[in-house]
C-alpha cells in the first residue's frame, strides 16, 4: 500500500450546514473528522444574501457569514477542514476508498456525505447576473419570499414544487405571475387547482422567460414571450423565482449507493444510514422535500451520531488521530 494513502476515522464530503454540523459533532466525539469543502465551500447558502429563518440569529445573517461561523465552530473543536473536492469513491469493500482532486487517496472508517443539491436555473445571462448580485433572483420561495411582502413577483415552473411555492408566495405578495411553458401543468391535479383558484396568482401558459429586467442592481420586471403568438411583453416584478427542480450532487456515488430516480441518496428511514455500512448521508443530497438550512444541520447531527455509534460497534480507537500508512 502506498505511503501516500491517508487513513481517517471520519471523512466528511462537502460543507454547508450539514457538513459543518457533522464536523462539529464528530470533532466533539473525538472522531478526528476530516472535511473537504467541495467546489463551493459553504454550499448553496453562500449565494444567499440574507438568512432570517435560522434559529439564533434574531437580526438575521448573511449566508456567507453564517457558513464562516459554522466553519470556525468546527475548527474550534479541531475538525480538519480542507480545500478540495472528492472526484471518485470505491465503497465495494470494507475499506471506504475516496480520491480527492483526482490524486490523493483516503481510506476512511466512516464517510459522511454532505454534497447537497444544486438548484436548476434557466441559464439566461440576466438571470445569472441578478442571482449573483442578490438583486431579486431566487430558487427558494420559503427562504426568500419574506423579502417580497406586498410586492409583485414572477415564478417559473409547472410541477408540484412550483405550485407549492407559488401558493406560498401568494400569502406574502400582492401578485404572483406564474410562467408555464406548456399549455398545462405537470403538477398533480390538486396542486394545479390550488393555484388556479388563488385570486392573486395569474398563470401564463405557453409562456417562457426572455429576459430578467433590472436597473443593474435589482430586478424590476421580467420580459416574457408567448410560444404560440411569439408576442413579448413585460411583467412588473421585484422578485424572480425559479422552481424547475434541483439536481443532487451525487453522481460519483452511482453504482455504490442506492439512489432514487432523480439521484437523491436513499437513507434508512429515521437515520442517516445508507445501504453501505459506515457510509452516511446528510443534508440536501438526500432531502428533496424540505431543503432548508435547519433541516440540513439536523441531519448533519444525525449522521455524526450514527457514525460515532458505528465506530463504537467496531471498537475503533477514538484516541488515534488521522494517519498516513504503508
């Protein structure tokens, strides 16, 4: 065995609320966790300007600030937080093998997966511009809808999640305009009827987004076009919500872990366990329902506790730090 292979008791793949919480709990349990932050250190929350629904922040906090504080808390207990991302795994044997940046090989007694899921966007230049500016583009109505109280917003999507988010926004906003690409919803009948029967939701069928309009800082409207008539018109709005789905960041685990039809990792109900002993999952990599920072943090705690119990059952010596061996 090469002397470049590192042996660790607890390897955490990915950061964000789930990964950092797992690191805090694992470090306090003397599991000497090693955490690789991934391609987006801090996860999706680093793209959120204001977080007002996470307990303990009465004045709110920015997403990046919150993630930096979580990282510092994990490091306070000597969690080893590292740059880099996992590019390959092999969970076919008792030893869990992981490769970082395509080069470094790690053998881990336990692995906690916190790779999250990425929101799908339309890909328009104007959409990405205002997303990066934090000026009115969002993929989470529950997270950001509060900031658009008594305002007019636009939401794109046709599935159950889009209908649910449109209905949620209708309780906060003066008007919600829903853009549906086809002449019908993909959502279940009950969800479609709910938005159709909501007075302040206007549904534009056969309609796509042409451009997100703004003053260079914040959104003030959306230019849309009708696919049948080819006509374009502007819809006044201060918020533009995209609800066309999420993609779990789980491709490297295919062939080893059980995934559902959309790629989310399937966990044993009520636990963070996967179908592979010693491999656990937390956060949005397994959660296609709630997708909130607080629920991700909770499952990070669960994953660390499950990993601790697994190590105890295997009688792994908690006093031994990470090591390189041959």
